[in-house]
C-alpha cells in the first residue's frame, strides 16, 4: 500500500468507523456465533500473494462483525464501561504512525515527557496529594500502565522489595535470614469483594493472600483487617501489602481509606488503592469524599480507559516514591543506557514489560478537547442515567435494588428466589436486546446493570427497562409457585 492508496483506504476506514459508531444501536449487542465460527470463514493459510484493500475491507462485515460484542452500544450494560471517543481514536492513529517504543527517555523523549506531564495534570484534576506529583520536585510521579491488574502486580512487587529491604536492614545481625525465608512469610490482604486480579497478583508473585470479610455495605471490615494482621504477625508471618478498593466490581462498594490507612501506616504495610472504575468520577468534586484518606496510600490506580473517554489501554498509576519501583525492577543492561539517565524517568523501570506505546497522546487529546467540564459532564450524565434507571426499579415492587446506586452501576434482582433472577438474566441476554452480567452478593444472585456507552441516553434507559420488565413478567408468570419463597430456601446448587 503506498501513500495514495493509504489516503483512500484511510478515508474509507474513518467513514466506516463513523458509520459503525453512529449506528451501533441498530446492531444486536451480543453475537449469535458459535465457538470456532471464524475459522470456517477464512482460508486455512496466509495468502501467498498480497490481496487488495477492497478484499480486506470487505471482510470486516463478513468475518469480524458477526463475532463482535458491541461494547459501545447503548444496549451494552455489562461489566464496567470501556471508554471510546473520537479524540482518543485520532491520538491512537498518530501513536501507531509514530510507532515508537518509549522504554527510556532517549528512546523517544516526547513519549516520556508528555506522560510525566499528563500524569501530573490528571493527579491535579483528581486532587491527589502533592506527594504523588512529579512536578512537586519530590519522589512521586505517575505512569501509564496497560491495565489495573498490572498496576496491582507492580504495587505488590514494589511492596515486596521494600519489605525485604527493611527486614534485612533491621536484622543485620542475622545474615542467615535469606530472602527465600522472608518471601514464604509475606502476606497480602484485600477485601473479599476485591477484583480477582488482586488474588492473581499474589498468585503471580507466589505470595500468600488473605481476603478480609466485607461489612454489610460490602466494604472491607477494618477491624477484621487489623485482627488478621495481628494474628498473622503472632504466627510469624509478615504483612506487607494491602489493596483497598474504591468502587468494587460486584457492586461499586468503597473501602474506607480513613480506617484502613492508619492500620497500614502503623504496621508499615504498603497500601495500594484500586479505583479502576470509580476513579474517573473523582474528577467531579461531589464524588471525592469516597477517596478520603488517600494520603495514606503508597500507590493509587484508576483506568481512564474505563470511564474517562480515553480508549483502551490507559491505566493511570501513581506512586509516592518512584525510587521504590525503580529499585524493585531495575536491571540495567548497557544497550538500554543513555547519557541523560537519572534526570528524567525511564519508564522501563516502572512497569513489567520493556516496550510501551505512546499512550499519553490520547490522554492529552481527550483532556484538551473535552476539557475538565466536558469530562465532568460525561460522568454526571452517566450517573444521572443510572439514577433514572434506579427510579424505574423503585417504582416496581417486583424488583429489589440490592445496594444503593452510587455511580453508574445498578445492582438488581427479582424479589424471591435466586433462580428467578438467573432465569431473567439468561432470557435478557439470549434475546440480544441488551447485555447484562451477573454477580453474587453474599447468598444473593444479582444482575449488574451498568450505564456504559457514551451514546446512552434516556430513551435507551427506558428501552432497557422495558426489555427487563417484559421478561420479568414472563418469568414470574411461568414461576408463580416459587415467586414468594425466600432466597435461602431456594439457594441454588452452586451456593
Ligand atoms: C475494581 C477493579 N479492579 C481491577 C479491574 C481489572 O481491570 P483491568 O482490566 O484494567 O486489569 C477491574 C475490572 O473491571 C475492576 O473493576
């Protein structure tokens, strides 16, 4: 493809993208294809001779689209959102064209420098403590990771390295205590509502983790955390890493940093805060009370790629003392060194892979083109739509709202047995009209309805409500005999 052909194909692709996104409502949100469908549609081997753009372009609708779950459809109410905006798409085009791998400052100075400044912009917008900012001249700073899961692993490894160093310094008279001895005793903690990636971080680091029982409101019980830490210490174990969640995956619960933070500080335990979804909302002052106590955190992370109009992947992580990351991950081969080392961050020391894309470009484009007001407006509108949906549920006594709606997530169920809500979810998703996902809170099976797409409007909420309400009517009629039985009596085999 030469530049003239690229110009034509590029315009065609941009037109296709616009048409796709602006008419996405008309597509069935969840595909009907069966596993293995795609292999049947394309040749068994790569072509010997290059094909035309027209042939490739024609296969988007034939091969790819039948198997797409349309995450940006206003009928998509599953999981948490993944962001999408035209400025971010434009930035990614440019990033692909520049195509640099910004692992050190010298590998592409603007790639590193824009990221440092964007992370400061973002930290200031969220009103993070000044210690997290690079521009304050301290040790802090931000880095763009690919995902929140990576941030949790990075925090965990830095915490491990800090704890090992501290023990070795304290125990200089006992050089026989090896790193291996310490490693086997290290303990991580998180709430039983924390994302599965926290447990996975411990698994990847071959570390032990204790999940602390959550309170009535599904936040981590600080008293139980304290008790667990004391008991573990008494048993010779070494607490070193606590992950607090702001906006849990099952129901958007918030752990109390004000209560957890002092425990971590006293026990010299690293506090990582995972605000993957809810963090974007802290750009609005009215939601910042959920992050009260953030000054206790050693590291903080949220995903602008979830709810802040920046396309995947862009997970923002800050750390108070970046030297602790560099120490944890520093290997320094000659071929990666440069003569400005130490004057600017070399982000290869702040992450797991070596290679990294120019992701700060999309943050820059989005922040400039929407402005703070535009992003605040987006968050507020989505929360208002969730509240509108909540009101429809409140007015219908067949439904139970399981936890208060705080942001864009509504957790609902049909009153009565779990089986009823399981059937309801299955019927909704089989219809392909909207797409929702399940979760379980204590013994209750719930349906998570999240306002996800940027194009979702009040009409979409009414449409979704009608779909749910109509299927609920069908199911309740078919199951009249057990509609009134309490949950416990009808516990499913899984429970
Ligand atoms: C609270 C929380 N933490 C972590 C994650 C994992 O996010 P990622 O896919 O960026 O690793 C999620 C995903 O929804 C989440 O809700």
